[in-house]
């Protein structure tokens, strides 16, 4: 994959995350804080940062639970250590920090609990 392809695909993934966060109805704020850097902020002040890392051609996620790296496998962004899908991991992290179930995989939104 060329650099320009990676940037285009990673930016599409970040835009998709923004759309899914917006549709989730979860109690959070998000904003692009730089080129390829999405910051998700929660009511308690906690944050999750999602960014593209061009050198490694990965999308990186950082939150209270630690850091995660995802690489495009031709079909999806998959974890480099555990092969988990990006949206599944992000859903878990957002749910923990929001204090409510948030499913970003299928756009089912947030549920209390």
C-alpha cells in the first residue's frame, strides 16, 4: 500500500468513527484536533485518542485501558496483537469510559447499563 492510499483509507476510517459516534447518542464529545487525530472526550474528563500513524501504516488507539494498533488486512482494520477489529475494540473502550453500552460496529447506539 502506498502512503497516499494509507492516508485515504485511514481518513475514511476516522470519518466513519465520527459518524458512528454521532449516531450512538453517547454522552461524549469528539473533534479532529489535528491532521489524522481524533480525540473523544467524556463527561468525567477521560479521553480516547484515535490517530493514523503513517510510518507504520496503522491506526492507533490510546485510552485508559492502554494502547492498541490496527493494520489494514485487505478487508478490515485488525489489531496487530490480537486480530480484533477496530470498531469492536473502540466500542468496548468507549462503553467503559461512557458508563453505558455503546456499539459502534453496527450503529445500534448507546444503552444505559
